[in-house]
């Protein structure tokens, strides 16, 4: 059985804005690139350029907390059925296979919505920068998650 | 690499078809991402949540298909400068998907703006957004 997490108050929800993630690093490892290309049906390249989805994977893996911890931070769990909202990926410079990137970022918005069919849900957005070994920002990833909430 | 296109506003991008989304590849991606959300592999949880009776594809996979479509057209996925999408509906194991797009603007700097989409059975939209692709 699964059960939904208690719904946060609007104050608790809004207090998430500005929260910085611990950050960390992400290595674009060749085996991970191969498997990812296989999953999404992308060509296996030999020129050292990673698929642009690695902008997203690097950002998410390098933010310093797991997806589960992200859900917990947002007063939710995987059992609540969280979903993707919007996703914006800027690929300023393609990520290179074998390179290690630094990631930093923060929560940029947290709002409560009411849907006629879906009931109460929260949208939490965050922005992450993926920084190359030379210090240049290679990618900026802005994401949001939708968290279904139980009726209050 | 493939040739770089010479687009005009209104051109439709060559469509990419995914014949059937593979449940086993969702498991691989869940492991790669460390994503413990059971909707990607546990049919019982999917049913309990009232989401149907097939595993739900990871959102990033759906975005990846659209990037593949763009990269195939533009001469390489590294030419994608920005892509912004909304996830409109779930994709389930076994679904047939089609990715496509339309050129909406062409800049003097060679940047091409496109509307992009991913649809189930070619008609039901599951992802939509915009992309900027550099063709220089």
C-alpha cells in the first residue's frame, strides 16, 4: 500500500523559494552515455559529444540531493505520483564524454494550484547550472515538478 | 555527419517514429537516474494510482525522442541551443510515438526557432514546446 504525504501549508511551500541545493559534480561517463543513447534511441557517437539530454542528467545528478530527497524537500514522496511540469534546457556548449561538471542551483518558485479534475497540486520550479572544468557554464536547466496533494 | 538543412518558415521537420515504447528500457533508465518512482516499473503501483495498467515512461525519455528528431534534421543534436517543453500526458509501455516540428522563425545569426511536439499514435499530444537550433 502507498499513502500520500501530508500537504504542506502555503507558508511552508513558499519558504522553499530561494533554497539552494548542496550542488556537486557529475562525470559524463562513457558507459552511462552508451546506455542512455540505447534507451532513448540516439546514435552512438564517436566524436566525444554527449547527447544534450546529459545537460539534464548532469544537472539532476549533480544538484547534491537524490530525486527522493528532492521530493522530501518538497513535502512529497515518490508514492504521491509526482510528475514533470515544464523543462527548459539551454545547451550553451555540448557536454563532453569523459569530462566532470560542477552543478549549482536553487528553487526558483513554488505555487499551489487547484484543478477541476486533478484537485490540489503544487508546482515547484528550480534552476541549475552545469559548469565545465574550465569554469564556463555549459548548460542551464530549468525544471518543475508537479506534486498532487491530498484534500485539506 | 549529415548535411545541414536550408529551412524556410513553415517547413515541417522530418518526423521520427518510435514504434513501441519499451518497458525494459524504462527499468534501465530508472537505474541510470537512481529514480525510485515505481510508476516506471511497478504495474501494481500504476494501477493503484489510477494511471492505467502499463509502466509510465520517464519524462526525460520523451524529451530525448524530440531531441533526436531535431538532431537528425539539424545535422547533430549539439546544434540544439535551447528546448523548452511541457509534459502534457503520460507515455506508457507499448505506445507508438511520433516526434515532429515546424519552423517558426529564422534569425540572421542562423538560429532557427521551431515548434516541437511528441504525439501518441501521431495524434494525441504528450509533449509540446519550442526549440532553438543553430544551423551555422
